[in-house]
C-alpha cells in the first residue's frame, strides 16, 4: 500500500486568487498582490452577469428564497440541481440549454452556430443582439457546460469564489474564468467578456476571432434555437489538428513559433504563480499565421508561495499515457500499482509520489514540443502499424499492451531519439526538457534562456507561418 499523505490540502485556488487580488490581511504585503491587483484592474468588470433568481426551497418546511445561481446560498444548497445536466453528454445538453438559458444571456446575444463540442462542453458562435448604431456587432465564443454546484461535487470543485473589484459580495464562477480575469493584457489567451451561471448550465463568453469570415455573411447569419445548430469552421484551430496520422504538419521554424508563444503564455501565468495543469494539443489554438493561445485553465494550480507547488499525490489516467515521465513509470512498476494497472475496472490511479507539480507540467510541455516536431510522442515508434499512443487506449489490448510496455522500458533505459534534421538549438531543448532525471531538467525560467526560444523564428517572413491545410474536420 502507498504511504499516508504528509501534507494538508491546500487552500482552494479560487480563494487564493481572491485573497491576492483583494490584499486582505497579510496578503496586502504579499509580493504578488500588486501584480494580481494590476492585472485584475486591467480585466473586465461585472463578470458574472446572470442575476436571474432561482427559488431555493427548504426541504423541511417547503419555504423558499430567491437567489442567484452564483451565490453561496445556491452553491451550498444540498438540493441544488439534484438532477443536474452533467449526467448527459454535450450533444444531449444542447436542447435543455436553449430551453433553460439565462434570460439575460438570451437578451444580450444571438447564437448563430456551433464551432465544436467535446465530451462535456459545446462551443457556440454568437454576436451582440443590440450593437451600437452604425457599427458592426461584436462576435463572441460561448463555452457552454453543465453546471455542477459545489454541494454536488465529489472531489475538488472547479467553481471558485470571486468578487468584483471594490466589492465585498462574493460570487461563485468557473475557475477558468477566475483565472482569465487576470490575463486580458496578453495575446496568448482568449479575452474574457463575462460568465453566465443559471441553474443547470454555465457559460463563459469570450471575444471571437472572425478574421477568416466575410463580415456581411457572419453579421447576418440567422439565430438558432436548438437542438439543431449549424456547425461552422472556427478561425482558430486546436493544436491536435497540426498532427495527423503520426505526421506533423509543421516544419521546425513553425513549431518553434507555436511553442515559443505557448511558453510566453506559461510564463505570463507563472508571474502569478499559476501553472497550467492540463497542457495538451487540445488545449491551445492557432490562427491562420500560427499565433497561439492557451485555453482551458480549470485545472490550473495556484500557489502564493513556490513551496506550495509541492504535493504528494498524482492522478494517472490511461488516456494520457503519452505524457508519463520516467519518475511516474518507476512508481507504476511497483507491485501495488502494477496490479491496479492490470485491473480492467480501474481507469485512474492515484500515485503517492512527492513532487513539485511544475515538473509534471513542464514534462507535458516537452512532450507537446516533441510531438509537433516529429508527429509522434517521445520514444514512440513512428510507423502507423504500431498504433498511435494518443489515439488508442492501448491498455489491455493484447499486442498494443506489449508495445506500450516496450515504450515504457525505452523511456527509462534508452537515449531519446531525435530527428537528425533538427537544428542543434532545437536538439538542446529536447534533450534538456526530456532528461531522465528531474534534477537535470530546466525550470521554466531557465527554459526561456535557451537560444531556440530567444526569438529563433522572429526574423522569418510572415508567409512562412501560413497555417498548412488541415483538411476536413
């Protein structure tokens, strides 16, 4: 059995952000307070905008009170959204979302299409319903998900406490939006407009890039009311589209631009002592000239002091096998965890592994860089006949399980194979970031000093960064 936990659970990230923005108590003299305060003031105001009340009933006497979905009263009410829409997938949520949409959201926006959807979320295209006279309507991206109140969460909630500047009234909004309020001055992130929480659903509204569309067409696309919503191709494409069938669509200088800008975004977060915990090719976007933006911050780690990035537990999912580092694989070799891995009923393993979570995040970033340069993951066999570790759940599938185990042994015992056509500056980055020993890997602040990340791409002509044809979606 793994050893018991050594550390107390840290303060919720939302509470840490609130304290550092407000400067309450000892946080007023905290070195990060001025940075948080300055970035918050530069961000949007009046973020949580659905004031439409919900009736909260007392289960004993049946009396009811009116409250907002983003209020503490609703979030901690034991009967809140007892049949929340999270029981169904994204497609199944479209119809009830249009039926239960916050009236203030509907009053402000016209939804005219859908950019895409994942397992749980749907990305809608929207524009202002009432633009200023003689001006084009502003366009927005709406990320809609089922809302799970804090009282309904089994583990850590992805809802964080928030307060408007110079206000003592607390609201509860998505952690992703809580972080985005601090990022409006950087082009490496989408720009937050507002959020709407209304009973079973939550929406983050962000500025949209519509540069690839004809204004006359997109400004007049008809409103949709669900459940059928027309799909429209986005101007920004997710990074996973840059690799197809284990072949990268980018050359080295293009990959350098994308990853340098992602590193710029990671550094902007690290200036706030925030580390992105969900780095993957699905969680960044590129425009037509390969300008990159980081997205999906709901799982980010916030630590007012660097030692607070240290933890004892790490959750392991089979789906992210391609991101496992040598130190993780060493732990998985231990009999207790090895037996769990072979159990078909187990899809997540909680490792006891004291570590600094930033080292895990940087390893994920290193894998992402290697992928973009090679088309496949570090130590993975390149041919399609060997399967794709990112596309297939290889655990328990006979031949693929053997290939997976062989790759694990290569990670722990063999030198990293690198395409010989890559520049020496590029090779230096890969060898340093994917070193077997944690102590041999650079920190994020050391990483930005590597020549490959020092504007290596900046002197090239803009046309060299035209996004390649990615084919049909």
